[in-house]
C-alpha cells in the first residue's frame, strides 16, 4: 500500500489539519510524532529509502529499532495535508536509540522537528508508563492555555484544579491532572528531561509562555485531550476576564462524588481548600 493511503498516515494528516484549523499552529509552530506499529511499517517497507544515520541529541535505548512518523523542523502544519511528503516523514532509530535516519518523506532537505529529543524521551517514558498503549505525542501553541501561564502560579496542583473546575467532564478526561514546566529554552535535552519527568505521572505537560504537550494511545484520544484542556482554559480565561471572580464553582466535595460515580481516582493534592 502507498504510504499516503495507510490508515496511520491518514490519521496523522487528519490530526495535523485539525490542529491547524483550531489555530494552534501559527507558521511552523508545533510538532507531532507517532510510534509506528510493526505491522504498519510492514505495509510500506518496500517504499522506505533509508538515508544516513544522524544524532538524536539524547539517548532513548528502550525505543531502539522503532519507526516514527514525525513532522519536519521549520515545516508548517498548514501544509501537512497539502504537501505531506515535505511536511513530515518516517524515521527509524538505531538499536541503541541514539541515532535516527529518514526513511520516507521530509523531502527537499527536511529534518525532523527541533523537539525530537522531547518527543522521543516522552515516547520512551510513555512506553513504560502505559505498558506500550500510548503511541502519539503532540505539541502545539494553544492561545488560552498559554495565556493562563501568565496569571496562574506555575504549579501542577493549581492548573489541574482550575481546569477541572471549568467543565464537569475534565476530571473524567484527565483524572491524573496536568503538569507545568517553568519557562525553558525549547528544543534541547533539558526541557525534554523536565517534560518526560512530568509525563511519568500525567498525559499533559504545559510549557509556560510556550504551549502544551499531550500523549495518547491514538490520534483521536490525543487530539481530544488537547482540545478538552484548551477548551477548559478558554472558559477560565473568559471567567477571569469578566472580572468578578467565580461566584460559584465545582467544590472539592463535588469532585469526590463525581470520582465515585465515574470510577476515576482524583488525587487529594488537587482538592485543597482555598
Ligand atoms: O516551532 O513548536 O517548540 C516548533 C515548535 C518548537
Ligand atoms: Zn513549540
């Protein structure tokens, strides 16, 4: 089957295009990666043309030999659907998880996303934490979530609680909460380490004054998580903008009742008294 006709590539393009339409990807903002299943890579093996081995910039030994779909550095999400071969590609990791080579796509001198170390370190953490279930890592620049990083304390507890309060379904969609990373230089190993530490506990990491990372089992789950968090953030921005503060809200006792009925575990650290 042609690479562009496969289910996994079509899902990748769909997510990219949906993210673009949400306004989460100005210019070359954001990046997306997916750990490809052996049977999926098997469908397209005949079309892979491996290039030279290049350094990842970090080491992800548990991912040795795996194949990934990744967006290209400097490439625009706007073009993921229009110019797929140029906008993203398939890369293979070496056995040690220290080098990669481009096997398909990223045409015209393309290279994987500048956040490749963050993506791969998150994939490695999630491979262990989810027992292999999670395959998608998604980074974007959503307006409302970024706006909140200027006014809320940069603490996991505060972001989680404030977002949970904005929509009843939030604690059901992300019961483990969200993590927050202080402002850091993007693209390097340090921010990758900080993010992957948070990803051991959460499926969402918010980068102060920059954007958000989400992890999920498939494209729908990952996009849905991003969408839910950003929508809750939008409601909070509106509530704060109305200027009078919250007159009423969902209280800690309400969350405990919700947790019982919806069979989710909500850590008491998020249900602090104000
Ligand atoms: O421009 O979003 O974090 C790509 C990015 C870097
Ligand atoms: Zn970014």
